[in-house]
C-alpha cells in the first residue's frame, strides 16, 4: 500500500522543482565550469597560447562597437550563404534531372559516389589557379562541400519515394512536374533537412578556411591575421564568433525544419 | 444491354522470373469480360489470383502482355509501359487497397488534390467536397493529417478523394479489406448511398463473398493464377439494399453457396 500512496502523492504534486529545472541548472553549471577551465587553462598556458576568456569577451564588445567585427561576420556569412545556396541548388536540381533519364542516372551514379572521396580542401590551390583570388574559389569550395550531402540525400530520397503515391498522382491527372513538386519533393524533405544540418556548418567552416588563404576580410582572415601578429585574443574572438554564427544558423534551420516537417507523427530532430 | 463501356478481351499478364532463374509466371491468361455503363460489377477471387494486377492494367499503371482492354472504344497499349496513360485522362478513378493519402496533406487537402492538379478547384468544387466530407462522417477532421485518422477514416478520405473529381468509372481494390466488420458495413452503406446518387460504373474487387453479393449487380468469380473467369452471377436482390440484413434475403444463401463452390 505504501508504494501506491507514494505514486499517488507524486501524481498530485507533479514533478519537484529540482526535477523540472534540473537539466537547465545542470547546463548553466556546465557552462560556468567550462568557462573556468578555459580561464584556468589561459593562466596555466600563458596568453600566447590560450587567450583569457574575459579579454576575448571585452574584445568582442569593443570590435562590435567599432563595426570591424560586424563587417567580418557579414563577409563570412554572405560567403557561406551564397556558397550554400549554390551547393543546395545543384544538389537538388541534378538528382531531379537525372530522374528524368534513368539510363544516364544509372551510368553516372558510381562516378558521382566515387567523387565523394575526393578531399575537397585539397582542390583549393586548383580553384585559386582557375578562379583567381576573389570570392570565386571560396564559393567553389563551399558549393562543393554543400553539394555532396545534399545530392546524396536527394538522390536517395527520390529513390525511396513510395511508388504507390506516384501512381495515385498519375491516375488523378498529375503531370511529371506536379509529381516532382508535390509527391517527390515532400517525400524527401526529411532527407533534405538531414543533409542541410550537415552542410550548413560545413559551409561556414569552408568559408573560414577559404578566408585563411585568400582575401583580406572575414572571420577566417581575422583568425589567421591575428595569429600572424601573435594576437591570440583575436584568434579566439574569431573562433568564438564563428561558432556562434554556426549555432545561430542551425537554430534557424531547426526552426524551418519544424515548420516544414511539422506534420510528421514523431519529431525526430537531430539537433547538431 | 447496350455497348459495353469497358471491355477486357483475352487479357494476359506475365511476371518475368528473377534473372532467368525462374520461369516467367502468367498471372492472367485469356481473361475476358465486359462492364456496362452504370453497372456495379464485383469481382471475387482467391488471394494471388491477379485481381490487383487486373485493375492496374485497366487503370493503365501496369502494362498487359496480351489481349486488350478497351475503354470507350479506346484500346490500351501492349508491352510498352511508356505508352500508358494512367487513369485515362481522369476518366478512370482507382481506390487502391492502401489509402495512399499524401501524409503531408490534411484530409481536406488530400481530397482536393485531384481537383487541384486538374485545375478544377473552384467554389462549386469546394462546396461539393465539403458535402462529401460530411456525408461520410469526416466533418471536423478536415484539418487532421492522415496519421491522426483511424484506418476507417483514411479509407473514407481515399474513397471521397476519387468521388470528388467524378470519374465515370471507378475501380476499387478491396478498399475495405483491412477494416473491422462494423466499420466495413458502415463504409459499404456509404458507398452504396453515394453510388445511388451518381450511378457510376464501378468495378469492385474483393475476396469477401458476402461483400461481392451485397454490393454488386453482377459478380465474376476468378480462378487461381493464371486467372480465368470460372463463374458469373447476376445479383437480382432489389436496391436500395439493406447491407446489415442482406444475409436474410432469400437469394443470398443460394448465391453464397454457388459462389463459394467456385472460389477455390
């Protein structure tokens, strides 16, 4: 009987505050702990190797006020998003075009899959050679890195579409374009969003790496330029801001995913 | 009887064996029957008799390997899947075994889908759809997604999706197969009521003898593969029929016995 009573009590009172906010409190404590580890590490290793977190925060504030950091964020964000858009567009369009010609699709599939193995960063010197030192080589790099996950997801998504739905649509009079847009596109959206969650952080990473090598603006340039001047605080500012940028973009993506795939019975969000 | 609306003559269908290991399997061979305009034809046969394949060929989502299917004196192409015209320009509707609702569309959006792609979505059509939704008891569930509906509700949605765009012929492939007896009877009543309003031509495939008798004007009995017609029965039980009491009708028991003897 005691057991039953306890269960009843819990039902009435609901979860205790500690249970309810336990996770949130834990997260905050963890952040504080990490901050202190960082601070301790900075003191132990010296300011040349690990920048003091307080100084990093101060620098972020002053550089934001002066507008320099805002400019860098804008440059990197713009580059990432344009490259991301190009990679996405190609990664979506190509599988849909290949679908129209199954023979060609079957012929090129192994080659496309094999080309996934090419280390894209190794192509940067070639891109610089071919496309100069403006945005073009960086956009090629970002575009390629985004293209592959999207292409593979959409390609696999198209193959996994329920044929019975396509037949239904044909019977009620839908043309090929309507079938592609309504049945296939909606069926593969979950695959597509999974791919976006991989490729969006990649796009920012690729933009930063591109800026290490080419150009005189952006977060990548800030990091590399600061390193060359032994300004470790500047390096850490670049890293922290780039990370924050990825987190913000990801939040937008998760929000879009929830909106678009909200009809799904179970929400299986892989929040990276 | 006037000229048949739909005519199946010496139809044959072969499934190719796996990579030369198996012999090609003839699921349908030398199958012939015709359907008159406004007729409710039921086709009964054991599972694996090629019933679904037959409907797929009539609806032109699958290709025949011999014989012909003639609809309004238009003959289906043979052996060439690319030449098929699924649904024959919206003149043949098809209520499949699975509901095949689009999971990302709500009930209402699913029912409107055919009208939408046919460019016939206007106020009159919407009004008609709203009536159909109420007629089958889906009122209040217009904005629910398919996964939020029960199996019977999904069947109803799939049924009125086809009725909504008003094709002159409707093929039905065991549409009420996977439902409990109560829901099933309810849906059969709904279907008969809706059919009485429009008097469409219906080809209804089932493996349930009682259902075949209760719904049809005529019943064809198919044999095991390769499917052939082994029996034909006119069902003269007057309409409107009382589905729940149809077993009490004097003709029912005799028909049931005869059909049952043929279904093997």
